[in-house]
C-alpha cells in the first residue's frame, strides 16, 4: 500500500529551473497554483490533493536538502550535482537547461593548454575544474574560486583561462573570449534521496515513468 498520508517533498532550484520544472510537471497533471504567483515571497508550496510539497532553495543547496532527506526529490543542474558531490541518486535528465561546461579564454591561451603550462584557472566550479585538469588532462594548474562574472578574470589578468557554463555563447562573444575545450554537457536533472527511493518507491517510480513518457513526446 502507498502511504498517501506522507508528503512527497521537492526541492527546486530558484529561478528559471523552477519555472521550467513546474511547466513539465503540469504536463503530467501535477500543479501548484500558489507557486505561479510571481510576486510571492513564500518559499514552501503545498498541493493538498496530491500530498506534495515544493520548496525553493538556492541551486547549490538542492543536493544538500536531498542528501539529508529534508527533500525526497530535487531538481537541479548537472553542474551543481558534479560540484557538490553529495550522496544522492541522479535518476532522470529533464532535457531543459541545456548548456555546456567549458574551458574558455582568449584564443592565445590555446597554446598554454596544449603545452600543459602551469596556468591559472578561474571558476565558480573548483571541483569540476580540478577533476578535469588533474584527472582527465593530467595538467597541473592553479585554481582560483570566483562567485560570478567569471569572464572578467582573463580580461583583467587574474587568470589565463576560466571554466564556466556556456549557453548561447553571447557572454563570451561580447567579451572577446572563445570556447577552448569542452568539459561536459549539462542539463537539469532529477535527484532522489537514498532512503526515499526505497521508502517511497511506488510514488517515485510512477513519477519517473510519467515524466519519461511526456519527455519522449
Ligand atoms: C552564466 C555563465 C556565463 C553565462 C553563459 O552566468 O556563468 O557567464 O551565464 O551564458 P551565455 O553563453 O548564454 O552568454 P550567469 O548569468 O548565471 O551569472 P554569473 O556570471 O553570476 O555566474
């Protein structure tokens, strides 16, 4: 028997990802009317009929809520999953929020990468950058953690290259930088708490099946 009394809780990354998640969920009959109110400052929303709870968190905190079981399910970018390295199950690629993690810089930096020079790499994603340079490329680099506007770093001389997300490529273009190497493709993913996947197996399996069938359309 399903334990219909218990709420299934979702942690959504605030912003564009949350909006696209709700649009996708509507297609499988899961709605949350009070969340559509653009002016609301509320952080938790409930669908009493379906016994679902949704809350909005900062993207990088979503895997944390899911690992500790404060949320059963999280929707978050693959970049955040890789960077946070939490103990969670990634079960589904939702297909939106598609972009790429890349090494970028001025074209002149291409030679530095080619010759494995000891360069500086600025990034919001030190773990991804470290894994890429040390484990994949076997290149020793100095990684500098920044919190945003990463494209500034090679322009002002903080670093030779950056590791950052490229979506349309317009930020790079407008700042005279290029993609030099691709680290990995990214998109929004569904992640599950390791206990919930067993305890709420029936509801979660149905959710995944329903999502897969609309994603295939
Ligand atoms: C992201 C990313 C790039 C930009 C890429 O930054 O870090 O700067 O978007 O998108 P594009 O290829 O379509 O131009 P975001 O806007 O999230 O802000 P941030 O600089 O504070 O990280």
